[in-house]
């Protein structure tokens, strides 16, 4: 077991990538604090993990005091803290015209400020265990899709924070900070999001090769498998690194020559 006896907080773990990471951590011997907004989904994940292996915390990651409460919950239930996974995020469509100050601030508060505050709250405990932080970013951090402006900005900021703290916290506290940037992942929410955009109910089964050379997009458990390396002691002193997890080069990739391959609403 690669994470035997480690205690890990995984934010946004009642569904999607976070859920997959939390369950994989338990499989690898860790105790986890499951976090999210949906109590019914959280109870399902808790049952899958086993109540001796996990604790459930329901709450908005942007509410003042939530970061401190999550850390206290980990210590109260398991006596220590070895790692945090900053996975919780708000994925919302917006562009220059639809992004107002309120939306921008909410996206930044959820996707960038909340991870920072959890790192800060957890740092005294992570320093004791020479633990680590894994931030879950997005390939959109590099520039983003046209209608993911605020989201992309927030993930770009998260990436800068990872590189900065990955250097300073490792030198000063022995705490590693790394990040994975998933590409297009087939989460429950992504399935519903694309349906709301007008695609048919089985849109993910008929994807053009330009978007999915494998004939499908990534699955949450594949991101979780990659996360274990960064949470384990296997990665040694590696810190301040950002790794893209996608099936094609995201930067500098040639655009499709045949526009008929671009997905359209059905």
C-alpha cells in the first residue's frame, strides 16, 4: 500500500475526480476526509470508503473558517495530517462580456483563494509530517477555451501558486507542493453540463478524433491513479511541478483542418 497510514483531506470529493482520488487513497491504505456540498452524495462515498477509513465534512469551501475546520476534523478523527488535495472548483462558462465582478470574485474565491487558505491552515501539521499538497488544476490554465475565461484565469493563478509554494514551502518546511492539470474528463457533472449545452444524452460516445484520439475522454479513476504518485513518498523531493494529464499536446496543437469534425449541438 503506497499511502499506508497517511491522512489526507480531499476537497470536492463527493463526486467526480475528487471522489475517485479519495477512494483510491483508501485503497492505498490512507485515511481520508471527504468534503463537498452534497450530503447525500457524501454519505455514499463514505459508505464506499468505509467509516473506519474516512470522515465526511459538508460545507462551502469559500465560507470563512472552513479551511481551519477541515484541518481540525482530520486531526480529531485521525490524529495527524499528511496531505491535502485541493480539488474543489467551480467550473462555469463565461467570457469578457458575461464575466462581471461578482462572478469573477466567486470563481477566484473557490478555485484559487480557498486552496491557498487550506494550505495555510494545514501547514503547521504538514510541516510535522513532512507532508505534501496536490493541487488539481486544468489544462485551461494556459489560456483557456473562449467561454471559460474566469475559470481559466483562476486555474492559471493556481498554477503560479503551486510553483511558488512548491519552492518556498519545501525549502522552509519540507512540504512538497505539486499540481496535475487534467484535460477533458468524463465526470458526472461534465456529462450533465454538456447536455445542458444542447448535446445529446450520449455525446461522449461519439467524439471526433481531434478531441479524443483514443475514441474517448479521460476517466476520473485515471486521474486518481496519477494522483497517488504525488501523494506518496515515491516522488521523493520533487516539488513545484505541474504535470498535464491529457491524451494530446494541449499547447501548440494543430487545429482541425476539417471543421466538420467540430462537435455541434444536436
